[in-house]
C-alpha cells in the first residue's frame, strides 16, 4: 500500500496540470469538425498530387457544402547530391520537401494561418538507375506523409485555439 501512495499522488497532480486531449470528442469533437471543413486546393505535380491525397485522407474533408476553410499549398521538392567519389559520381542524395501553406477563411477571405513544414530524406545512389529512381520515389512518398502529418497537426492546434 505504501508503494502505491506516491503513484496515486502523482496521478492527482497530473490531472490538475490543465492538459486537454487535442482530439477530445473523437470524430464529433470541435477539432475534427474544423478539420473536416477544410478544402485542399489542387497542387501542381506528382508531389502535389501525393500531398493533396495525403491531406484529404487525414483531414476527412467532406466534399461540397460545409466548407469553412481553404488550404493553399506551394511545394518545393529538391534533390541534391552530396556524397561524391573521386571520379565525381554522386553516391548519396538528399531529397527535401518543403510546403508553404495558408489556411484561408472562406467567409471573410482572410488568411488565418500561414506556415511552413519541411522534411528531408537521404537516398543512396547505386549502380542500378532503376533502384535509384525507386528510392527517390519512395523517399517522396514518405516525405509527403511526414509533411502532411506536420500540416494536420498545426491545423489541429489552430482548430483547438478557435474553441
């Protein structure tokens, strides 16, 4: 019993810290309803297509009526070689995906959130060109998911602050 007392007291102090779950209420909660009211504008290119799909999957946006916000995204996708052999062939690449995004309130036209998200990945350049291209594509898919997750987290914090 004396061993459990400190644990019990610590749990009482933790409940008094004022933290609240971000997604309280589940799919009916305030944050989920705001996220569901965000329409993602089309984004150029392959990386844009991947990003828009990743965001729509995470936001659970309803098509059509009920849209309160529009998410405008500009992507910067770069691959740069940085590992070089003595014969000047690249052995390693870094793929960087940066997204500048703006959340626009549809009723007022005002930009209520303007931020960036970024992630990068290292890619080994091997003798097979096919394998290198496959690795670059896989890196792009992974980076897209990471950046989309950062964007949705930031949108969730915005939604919580609107309560």
